[in-house]
């Protein structure tokens, strides 16, 4: 559901707060594989020969300039390699499966952060606020070939789930906080909240399900424009620090709302959320940190979008619109303090 990942700061609050460096460079990678289908909370995954398999690898490079009094400036550049293997978008159910792919630079982000308390080596806790903008520079019209038969292929837009961008300017708000629970500063709790507001309603790209775009699309068909949705993520948990190591365990919830806070909400989207338990580990040295997190999904909830609700009202028939999900995510990254 979430195309725009956050940077390293969500995993390394303590070092970000206490750092004496002026520059930080973070490389955050995220991988997921989705092959299951859910609607509401029900598993509707088809037989293996008809499954839709998404594999998306994202790498986010963030350069941070640390300023005085807890201020910092972030510039994030994402790179994405996504593939989608299916037969439904090609020849149909029970036919050979083919793969479409989208690879390239995604939507860049500029963010300003501020610790509300001036960072010191003795403080027990702090809260950081962030505000930023996501630009629509990533290709949201990426095309690849869909194989209707072994000898016939149609060039069309890849599925929105692997597009490199969403075509809209996003407004970012986030909050990060931590609190030490003991005097020796080995046990702490943390929390992160992230929300991206997307004022643009649709991006002008028609969802074609692998076919050529229709000349006169109707709202009662599947041929409608891709939505530019809001996205959000929440994290909370505990971390135990032992010399150069940090071990954490928490929960992660991320998703797409049915209705955006700003602007319209029509178009193709898969609203809902994935709830995960999130174990992680961080290794710290004076000039760099390495982290590894594996959120394991425990609950999936897919809801009807505004467009699906309209279709249901027009046709008078119940619409079942499953969304793809998997079992886990993998976050792996490194941060250098210059």
C-alpha cells in the first residue's frame, strides 16, 4: 500500500538526537512480496496458478544536514524496482503467467525536522516534529508489454502498485519520540507517526488492467483513473541497548484511507491497512549504524474505495475488491555520520 517509505530516522531516534555530526547519509532499503488477496479481513487468495505476485525493492538515499538547537534538513531520493507476475492482466485466468516491471527513480522528498527539546546527552526523552513535501517527479505513467497470447502483446500502463510515482505533490507531517525508562539508559520506548496528505484527486492515468485505454471510459466499468491517495504509518515499541547493540520489538501499522483529508478521493486505490509485529536490531559505531527490521504481518484489512462504492451503487451489485498483501517486510539499511 505504501509507495513512499520513511527514512532511517524512524529506526535510529537515539543517535539522531545525540549526534554531534553535521551531516548524515542514510541508505534505507525495503523489500516486500505480496501474493495473497484480502477483502475486509477475509483471505481470498486464488490457486497458485492464478495468483498475482508483486515484488518491490525500494532503496531510499537520504542526506541530512543537522543544524543548531535540534533543527535538521532532509533530502530523500528513492529508487524502486518493482515486478508484477500474473495471468489476469495478460491472457486471463488459467493461462500462462507473465511479468511486467517498473524500474527507476521515485518521488523525492524534502523534510524539515525539529526536536522540541534541545538535544543533550543527559536527557531522558524528546519529541521531534517534521514537515515536508513530496514532489511528483517519479514516472507514474510507466508502461510495459502485456502478453495476450504467446505472439500478441499490448503496450500499456503497469499496475499502480508498481508505478514509480503517484503523480501528485504530497504534504508530509511526522512525529518521532522516545523515553528512557531507567537511569542507566538501557531501556526505552519509542513511537513514530507519519502522514502524507495528497491534495490531487486523480493523476490522469487510466487503469486498464493490461488492456489498451478505452476511448470513452464509463464510471460503471473498471476503467477509471488512478487515485492519488493519502498514506500513513504508525510505529510503537520498546528498545533495549547493550553496548553497541540495540534490540527492539514493537508494532507497525500502515495503510491508505478511504477518503483523503484534503481534496477528492475518487479513482482507483486499495484502501486498508496491514498490522505487523516488528522485531529489529541496530548495531552502532561512532561513525555508522546498521539496522535490520522484519515486520511480520498479523492482520490485513482491505476496504471498498470511493470508486468501488460508486460502482456498487450504480450496478446494484455487491463489489468485492481484494487487495494484495504478503507475510512480511524487510528493512535493511546503514547510516553514516560525517
